[in-house]
């Protein structure tokens, strides 16, 4: 218990750090500036700003904004990225409620009831309850991370290469089970990601692999490059297909009366609680994350509600539960990343990419060697949530205005912004071309119903998996049974196998599809 | 975003026995990538005793992808599914052109020129573009980026064409 408090206070110490700023024009007087809080605030603001744009999901937002954190010190950069992430999530909900165009899968369910509420002139309460629910969920999840962080790190230190490999297999299987659509295609995407991660030089021998003597490929495909291509450019091209404005139905009523009534609060309080619990659990699971959490929370609310017929017609529980779950999961999905060094979903994979750029390899070692970084980030999550509550509600008017920006002006701006961002990573024009190629690849994948998110996950886990597989087999002198004879590893593998079997079983498949189909009728 | 399966039969280039063209083509493409990767990694060293060579892991993943591709293709033959989605040429073409133009000009012409040209090329990707406002927004955005990236974020970006700096 004492540990948790000392860790959290260390974290808040980092977040509330003041830097003395002595501008020349003041003649020696120095002004204390809370740098990290400012970064968190800017991150949340910019994240919301981009996340609110229709058709741009959380992953795309984080990928696009990654370059603006490159110039910062590591702690500041990660705090800002965390802010961007929450901002993007909240921006996505705002769009679903006001325009009925969910920026990403996670807020699809919010659109169901949120947009109906907005049509009835209750956009204010819908937005407010989304923010309040998210804030509550964020508080709970922050405490949960603080409680689970230390013991999981200890567990992680007991892991050998075999266990790590098995854990990653389990994570990838989870990603498949919880993804929507064809299981086979999701696995294929992961393997394609693994394969792409092999490009570059071999870690042990330094031999150049599949790089075709192209110097820019010698270090492998850049992670930020790939992510921006697959999510930024591909999304733009796909949205152009849809013909821009035609299906945008922005709520025309003025957003007035932000505060929910006492009855709204009473109605949604239990839903927020249930959503938080469900989201926290699903977020920790590798492969889980925000999407499945919001779907599951909505389904649960509808199942246990006394008035299920109200869902889809503007039930406030239908906004409160998925939004809380969404946010709780977004936050607890940091747990496997920070303690085990394994990103549980595509956004966390981007976080790994950002950490690597700053020379940090996430995992138990970071927890021990750079506690200020880890706990600072955890504390900043709570601060970030608070910021969202404080800045988003008063700024709703601005977000609404932003939603009116026509797509024909928005998309060339995004193309340019992404291009400059990618170029600035390495000052390499080739990177921009590679991102363009992946933009087309992503477009093709979407057209053939392949989901690009698992690909990103495979891409990040590839080198880690190879390294641990090689090491495990070297230690066991080439004996593949090591993954089954070491108890911890065996348990992880057994869970993975069990899950895979369950997913293929017809009854469970139907259940799983039901959860996702929920949004369509 | 996909062609709805209930639509009147779209003229399909696929033979009749392919009942799920989307998966069929997708699976074949995956197999193609796998074969290409197998070829590209064929010059790398394989297993030496019980230690992995540089080529072991790539070949392993490529083989796995080959199998998965084959399975997806099989699904495409055996199950009913969606028609190939319709492709549009305008958006992809101009967005790609814009990206290529940016990559080719950024080194020699600097960011201001590159960004503005690419903005205008990208804008051709939508039939709804109105030129007056596009030019104004393009200029404003370029100015914003010229301030944001080099000054606010401290990233080393060259703003002006090389010949003007000299």
C-alpha cells in the first residue's frame, strides 16, 4: 500500500514539475512554468482537435501527431502523447454524437444513442455524460494501474525468453479473438506484420534481410512511416471514395444546456460503474482495448436494462456505459505495455514506436530504472482526464464549428501535414514515398475487408518475438518442447490454444459476431 | 464501403466457381507476398545446428503466410461472399501524386514550395474542390506549417529552395 502512494506521489511530482523560465526581457526575474502539465494540456487539445475531424480515428490521430513530440525530452514526449491519445478518444466521441460519423470502431456504439439524443436537442447532456463517465473511469483505471504495476513488474522479471514468446503468442491470439471479421484474415494480417518487421538487418548477424540494397531499408521499415501510410493516407483515400459531404448529417440545433439533469445522472451512474469495470478488465487483456470494451458495455446495458426498447432511441445509458468502458480500457491497456513491454493493441504499438524513437525499450527494466518516466506517465493520465473534463465541455462550441469544415479542404491539409511529419522523422524523402505506398496498400486491404490494426501489432511484436524465440531455443539447445515444459510458458500456450479453439467453435463465433452486429441494426 | 451483396449481379471477371471474390483475390495476394518474401530471403543463411540463421525467421513467417493465404483462397471458393469492391481512381491517383511530388521536391525546393504544390495536387482528388478557397487555405496552411515545424517544434526543415539560400 505504501508503495502505491510513494509511486503515485513520485508520478505527480514529475507531472507538477516546475521549470524556472528566465526571459531576458524581465531582467532576471524567473517565472515557474509547469512544463509537463502544459504539454499534457496541449496534447489533449491537439488530440481532440484532430480526433474530432470526421473519419479520423484514434490510431490515425496518434500516428499523425507523433512527429510533433520528437523534439521533446522523453518524459515530456510521452506525457504529451498520452494527452493526445485521450484527446483523440474524446474527440471521436464528440464526432459520433454530433455528426453520427464515428471516427473509429470504438465510438460506433456511442453514435447509436448519442446521435439520437443530439437529434432530440440533448447533445449537451450526451457530451457531458460522456466526459463525466470517462473521467470517472479514468480515475478508477489510474488507481488500478498503480496497484497492478508493481506486482506485474515483479512477475515480468521472472519471465525467461520462452515465457515472453508464449505471452506474445497469447497476446496476438487475443487480438485475433477480439477483432471483428474473419479470424483467418486477422491472423494473416498479423503474420504479414511480422514478415514486414523482418525487413532490415538481422539483430544477431547484421545480415541485410529483404532490403534489396536500398539504403533506406537497411534499418528496417520505419514504424511511424508505416502507421501513417496505413492509417493516415489510406483513410483519406477511402474517405474520398465515399464522396465527402454527401452523408454528413450534422446536428443543426444549437448545442445548449450542457448540464445533464439530476435524472440523467441517476440513470447513468450505474451504467458508468458497470462500464468502468468491464472496460478495465477488457483493457488489461492483451489484444483487448477500447473497441471491444465499448461494444461489450453497450450490449451488457441493453441486456440488463428494464427498458431495452429505449436503446437506439436516445437512452443516456447507451452513451454513458460505452464511453466509460472505452476510456477505462484505453487506460488499463497501458498496463501490459508498461509492465511487460508488450503492446496490447495498435495504439499501444504506436506508443512503443514513440518510446523507441526516444531510445526507451518498454518493459520491466524501465519500471525499475526510470520510475519517474513510468509513474509520471501514469499520473499524467489522470491529469489528462481532468483536462478533458475541464477543456472539452466549455469548448464544445469550437468543436462543433470544426465539424463544419468541409472535407474538400480538410483532406489536402492532412496529406501535407502527414508528409511533412514523415519527412521530419529522418529527413528522408524515401520515407514519404514508402508511406504513400503503404497508403495504397492500406486502401487495398480495406477494400478486401482486411483490418490493418493487427498488422501494426505484428509489426511491433515481430523483432521481439524473433529475439525471444531465438534465445529460448538457444538456451534449450534447439528443443522446441521448451515452450510446453516450462510451467508458466505452458499455461500461457494452453490459454492461447484454448482461446483459438473457442473462437473457431460455431456457437461462440455467433456470439462474437452478435456483439459487433449490434451496431448495425 | 463494400459493394452490397444484394445488388444486381455486377459484371464479374471472376469465374462462376469463385463464390467469394473478395476473399479469393485477397488470399491469392497474400500468397503472392509470401512467395515473394520466400524468394527475397532465399539468399540468407538458415539454421546452423540449433541456432537460428538470419533467414530462418523470415522464411518461417513467409511459409505461415503462404498457408494462411491458401486457406483464405479456399474460403473464397467454398463460401458465399461479397463481390469485389469498386475502386475509384481519382482520390488514390491525386493523393499519391501529391505525396510523390512532395518527396521529390522537398530536398531541392524547400518546404514552402513543396507543401503548397502538393496541397494543390491533392486538392484535385475531389470533384468538389473550389479553387479560390483551396488556394487561400493552402497558403494559410503552408504558412502555419512553416512556423510550426521549424520554429515551434525545432525540427530541422529547410523552408526555401536551395538556389535562393545560396
